[in-house]
């Protein structure tokens, strides 16, 4: 089957399951798909980024959300490569794609360059250090340079939207509302320059601070932000806002923290485009909840294989310690045996695995001797260790499914139309799609299977039913 035929097949599947009719993104007048391609974990390392992006685009998801700090710029790079190839096959699709990137946070290579300048006594004016690994900057010079970098990575002449990412960090550092607003105004002024240059069309803010209590020191007042934009230009292009929203974090819909209005209501009064993020991950009652259904597993079999693999890994480590006592950093089997009972959250485990264990493992393996004997040992150790990691992940996913099943039962009881849906992620997405206040939902897509799941979405519940569910659901969990 040719690529064009494959594309048409995807489009037919989508329309047979869910009609992804585009929505007007507020005063921007952009037409966007109600599902947005979230690219936080889209990197070359996952090996299937291009297929994932192609499937999403072919399935009618024409809105892409990224950031210069995602994967140290890797997200923008792979999107640029994927779009370049996609447009070469379907040039007529170029006008329908809406691109959104973010800036403000400084990490990775950009932060290292900034730190090197500071060491030479050339501190970047208007930059603020948030932590050892993160700074913040929204000066006109920084915005101009970062936008140029993003456009090169994305292989585009312009992006439709630039969002300022979590500017409330500046409020906490400056401790002066007036200074913060003056700083933000300069950023808005330069973004208007970029609109005039044709490098962006609209801009806005992505922040949880819109949902804070009004008395909080880092509360963002949408009326105040719009007044600031009006002071820059009566024909300004501040048009988009993005906030977290999910099954348990429903503050934008119900909490009246914006001058006795909810955030959704306040944003609608300004005719702003509303994007929501974090649809499948919630912070509720000091816990992280994931609205994901994992494949069912035989827990008894997993435990047995995990114990066997763990013992094999430990024996290999003992051999290493005996023959090469200077390489005791390779002790992951021993560490897991001592801490396995303390690991209970698959998401935290996965983050630690990807960001700490695997990079450290690769670095330590490369330090071992390059002889025939140790090359064989390395292969055996790495293979058994990866099998062990996979089994730990599967076991933790089984634990997560216990909570998932409880939520599924609750939703099935409250909404008959959701009973035909097995996956919790699709159940909650269908609820979100029933809310007219939300113009597009940013969903993280890093695997073709994630797109396939969305293709199976069933009918959308009515808004009244969704509102009733969202008002009460978190009280039960």
C-alpha cells in the first residue's frame, strides 16, 4: 500500500470513530484540531518519532506543541525533520499545520553557554538563575535568539504561536509586581516586533499560576495580563493561554479565582484561545495519578521472572567486584534488591530509570576493559539488567492498574456512553472533548500506539454529564 493510500486509510478510520472537527482558537482565528500533538518526550532516542508524528498528522491531529527545552532542543529538531519529509509528500498540508513553541526556561546547552559567559564576566542581562540546572530569561535579545534557534530546528520560516513558559518564576525572584510587569511588557513589545517581522503570528502564556489563589504571591491575573498587552498595542497579538486540566485538577472550570470568575470564563471574556495540558497526569492529595490503562499481566509470573533475573544480575556483579574491584559503581542488582519494596510508582520509577540509571549504566559500561572476556560479560549484564528493568516496570504498571480499574468503574457508573471504552485514557479524553471551553487538549504522543489509541475514541458524552462527573469525581479518590 502506498503512502498516500495509508494516509487516506487513517483519515477514514478517524472519521468512523470520532469527528475531529477543528475549533476556532479564540481571537487568533486559527483553526486547530481539538487534540494537540504534545512532544515533550519526542526524541530521536525513542527510535519511532517519525512514524508517531506521521500517524498523528495523517489522523487529523494538525496542531503541534513543543518547546526549545524539550530534550535540549531535540523535540524541535525531530519535528522539523518529520515535517520536512511530510510536506515533501503532501505539500498541500502545509497550510493546515499549526505550530506552537515555548520559551523562557533556559536549560541544557543554552544554559551551559550562558554560564560560560558569566564565568568570563559577561553575565546575560535580564537572566535569573532558578536552580543549578535551570535559569529564566525573556529579554528581547534572548527571545530573538531563541526564536531564531527554534525556527532553524523546526526548519520553518515562522511558527504560529509562541508561549512564554511559566513566567511566574520571575515574580518569585523579583518579589515586585511592578518590576515583573515591566519585564513582561518588554517581552510583549518584542513579540509584537516578531509578529511584524512575520516570524510569529500570535503569543501567549503557559502557566499553572493562572489557577493559584488570588492572594498568592505568584498569582497571574488574566485581566492584568490583558491590560498589559493593551498597553503595548490596542491591536496586540496576545491570543493564547495554556493551563493544566484533568480529571482531578478541574480548577479552571470550577474555581472562581479570577475576580470571582473561573479561569475558563475569564479567558473566554477576552476571547482567548484555551489550551489544556497534562490531561493524563494529575497531582491530587500529595500523590501523582495517571489516567492510563496498561496491558494486563500475570503478576505471579512477573514476580518469579523478576526474582530469577535479579539473582542472575547480582551474580554477574559479584563476578565483577571480585575480578575488577575498582568498578563497584555497577551495582544496580544489589541496589534493586535492597530497595525494590520501596518502589511503588511506575512513573517515578520510569523517570529515574531514563534520567539516572540508564545514562549512568552506559557511562560505567564504557569504562570496563575492552577484552573478549569483558565484552561478553557486558552483553550478558546489560541484557539481563534491561530484562529486569522491564519486569519491574510491568509489575509497577500492574499496581497502577488497580487504581485505574477503580476510576473506570466509577466513570462507567456515572456515564453510560463510556462503558464501551476499555482504556481510561480514552474515557477521560472523551470527557474533556465535551467541554466547549477547551479549544485543544495537548496530549503527549511519543509512540505510534498512542495515536492508535486515540483513533479508537468513541462518542463524546454530553457536556451536562461531564460537568456532573468532574464536580464530584476527585472526592472519591
